[in-house]
C-alpha cells in the first residue's frame, strides 16, 4: 500500500518542528507525496498496532543510518531503546505533564543512542486504514539560540542612535533659524515650543523601546549579561542579578572579581578574552552552584557584542539551566540498560557482558554458566503482602546476590522475580574441574537465597529458589540458545520439587517438547470434552458409603485413560485448570439432585479459588443445577489459605452463607497452623495418606494422627482419613475416634455413573 501524506499547517522555527491540524486527523489524500519525500525533517508513517514502519523519508534514512527499504522492513520497537514497560511509563509521564509529544532514546544503525522528541498524529489512508504520521526531532545536543535577542537589541540601538543624530541636527537648525529670524520673536517662540514637544516625543519613544527591551530580557528564563571590553558589566536581566544576589542596577560597572570568587572570576575572564581575541562564539557546559546551595548544569554561550557600526563593544553572555534535560537524558540512558527497581543490568546490558565474556573465552579451556534464577511461589507473597513488600524483597535479594559476584561475573534482572546470572571459572586446568567449581558456585548462590530475609516493618521472610544452568565455552556462545537451555533446566528443577537446581542435559529437550505436545492435546481435550468424572467412595464407621470425592480422568483417544498426576500439574501451570476445575464442579452438581442422600466433595485448585469471580460462579452453578449446597464440600489446601488469609477467609464465609462446607485437604503436610484453623470457617480435616500408610506399626505416625484427632475434636471438626487400604489401618483409626474413611480398602475411584448405579442397585 502506497501511503500519501497530508500537508497541514507546518511551521519551522529555531525551536524545532511544530505541526498542527484543526480536526486532529490527517487525511492521506490531501497531501502531495513530494512533501514527505523531499522535506528535510525526519518523518515516519507507523502502524500503531504492530509498530511496523510503513513509510520513511530520506531525512529519516540519513538520521538512522539505514536506507529507506531497510527502515520500511523494521518495526519502531527495533529503533526504540526502551523496554515496553518503560515506553508505557514515558507515555504516562507525557500525559501527566500535558505534553503532546514523547521523549524516547532511539538507536541508530551504528548503535548510537539519540534522544528524540516524537510528535505523532493519526492519519487516515485512502483504504480507510488508520496509521500514525510521526515527526522525529533530535534534541540530543540542542543548542541555545538567542541570536534573535542580539539582533533585536542591535536594531533598537541603531534606531536610538539615528534618533539622537536627528535630534542633534534638529537643534542645530533651530538655533540657526532663531538667529536668522530674531526680528520675529513670536516665530522664534513658536519654533522653540515645537522643538521641545518634538524632543519629548522622541525621548518617550526611546524610553518605551528601552522598556520593551528590558521586559523582553527579563521574560527570558536564561541568565543574560553584557560586558565592555574591560570586563565591566554594562547590564543584565533580572535572572542574572538574582543569581549573583544583587539588584540589576547594582551590577552596572562591576567586574567579575567583585561578584565572584577569584578562581571563578579568572575563568570567566579567560573566556571573555578568547571571545574578544577570536571574535567568535564560545560554547561550554559546566556545573554551577546557585545561591540556594543547589548545583545546576548551565549551557553557557558567550559571543562578541557589537554596536550598529559593527564595532566590538564587549561580550554578550547567555546561560541556560539544562539540569532537568541532563537528568532526563541520564534517566533515559539508565533505563535503556538498567532495571529501575534493583539497579541491576537489564537484558541489553547483560547481553553485552555476555558477548564480552565469550570473546575472552576464545582460545582457552575456561568454562562459563548462564543461569536463570526463579523465586519459588513468589506470586503468593505479592498476593498476600502486596507488591510493595515484594519489591523490597527483590531489592534485598539483588544486593545479596551482587555481594557474591566475582570479577568477570554478572547479574541481571529480566523482569518479575527472574534473575539471570553469568558465572565464569578461569582457574581450573580441565573442563571437569571447571564444571565442578561452577556447580559449587551455584550451590553457594542457592544457599544464599535460602537464608532468611528481614525487612523493616514487614518481618522475616524465608524464601526458596529454583535454578536452571547452561554450561558453555567459546565453542557454544549463542545467547538465545543458552538462555533457552537454562530455561529448560529451570523447568526440570521445578519438576524435581523446586528449591533445587539443574544443569541442562540434551534429554531435557525431549521432555520439554513432550510437555508442549501434551499441553496442545490438553487444550484440544477441553474443546472436545474428552474428560470423565470419577468418584471415590467415602464411608462411615459402619462401612456405609455416605458420600464421595470427585476426581477427573482424561480419556485420551490414543493413550487411553490418562491419570490426573500426568496432566493436572500442567493444567495448573498453563491456567487450563480454571475451565477444567469448573467442568468437574458442574458435573458433580448435576449429579447431586439425583442422589440427595449422598454428600459430594470437589477439589478446588489454588488458581481456581483465587479467581475474582469464583464465588459468583459457584452461586450461579448451584442455581443452574438445583444442587443442595449443604451436601457440597469444597476441598482446599493449607498453603492456599495461609498465603492469602484475608481474601480466602472472605470468600469462604460468602460460600458458607450459601450452605457450602469446607475441608482442608492433605492436612498435616503444609503449615498446620492452629491459629489459622481456629480463625477460618472450616468444617472438616482430611488426614493425608502419608500418615496413614504405615499405621499402626509406625509409632510416630500413630502419635501424629492421634494429635490431629485431638485438635479436630477441640475445634469441633469432622475428620476423614485418606489412603485407608487395610483392615488394620481401619481398626486403628476407629480406636482413635476417626470413623470417616476413604481409600482402596473401601473402593477405588471409578466412573461416576458406574458407582452411583451400583449404590442404587
């Protein structure tokens, strides 16, 4: 598609490039293409959704160092040196400051960072497509241009000189006329009155012009002054007078040695001498301390001061405060290479360090490791204690990890709770020894991450982490490939139970590919409803089935029945647990009206329970199916409740108001905090099968189960024992007063229709 640009009201001044349009929208059909192609300003036409550069003019090609075809094959994200988060931050800042432009760091083909102002307007093409017409202004080295002030001053001085010459000539003529027409006194008096009035008008006009000039100089925020050839001040504006702590009239006739310290006065005098000797403008930037004690960066310009006859009278000085601009430029440079939260290098700077390390590895046997560090369950801290606390923890961990770094090693934060580490071993004599040294370093970093963290006003935090490492030498130096290997190793560490680390092995790639394939099949299974509802019976002391626990099986068309432990963790990681969990809940509720004598229990995943609309979804499903909520028990884990206690408690109370009961699943394997059990609206505890399998022979398990029963009795809670498989286990549990059981001794999970039909028969 060929885009044509609209020429709207375009004004080019010394301050930059301004483009306005009455309707706020540019129509492509209104502008000749020659304007876009030949105009000297940098112009781009950009697709606002993809960032693709549709059109670029020759000025843009020269500025960025690419030809036009190359620019039109790129996206603006490839030029912008900011991360997407920082781009959004700049847009928000522009909105707050009521700016109609954005300030970005753009990277040229040579890798140079240029600070630019981007002015953009929506543009409508002939095909009805909306694009952005953008004008880019380079403000990296914007100079102070006050030439117009000097020119206007010279014009005023020239006019004043002409008026004074005219006045002198007028006086001379008047005196001549007075002697020539002495005989006519009345005429002389008339001429004299006319002369006085004329002079007053001239003086008033000159005074008005002088006032206008002073007002103009005082309205400029820059520091402006005039000196004669001897260095004595001829005048200044109010800003300069305020800077030196005096009134403007008190500065007249003074020298720098009377206004400043000798070392500063000497430097000023040297610059003045250079201006007068070379008759050229001198431009400098230097930090200057102001009377209020603040240090400000001034952009200083000194130029020859000439009169209307082009005679050198002295020096004109203009100083502009560019501290804010300098700080913004430094901030942009910082954001381009550093993480603003932890001050650690970001991905770009880390890659530069990685490339330098690879070059150093050339020609020797040294070994390095690219490591991804992921904090285990860090999201729970953000959910329970807020992102502010989470940010403080990340900062503290960044300091702790930085203290462990050796020379030639690097640490970066790529976002969230993910850190990336570059370790290098230069001392080992063999690869095996180098790898062993790096493994010990990884153990050191993981141990440091596991140490308690004390935050002011937030208490102590005990964290764990999972690490994935990819070892490499100069023969294997692709950053993206190594990062992918480290990520695969990180996944293996999480699969191993977290709080550990793994190094990449080729076999891990196949596992990741299998997992990716399984994820795709799982999504398809949800669409095709390949899942089946299974029930496992729950019995009372008399061995009578009083209820069941709902379970899910995947009826794979090729692999047959897939057990839940093969796909439930994957569903949790990918978010598919939300539609799957709701399917199980709905299928269970559909069975309940047909079997009002039974009680049904459904496992609720943490992700499902934390969903903002979970309570509303349960209420809606109860209304839709007509199920009795007093025969429904939702099973949740201890960890879910503890990490988000306040929110969890509110949701549980709302559901209890509907008549729903709650059971703590796998009790004894998590926090088991008695204070939380007392505060939360819980109806039942389920003793985990790990405490039941060795009963009654294991005395420790027996004591633990007995303690759990005492706690439950004290809190008036029902208790269900999971994993009951033998008569001995059954009898021992009965002896402790635990009369509700679930396990293979009473029946394995089976299809819901099959179990319910057997119970009715």
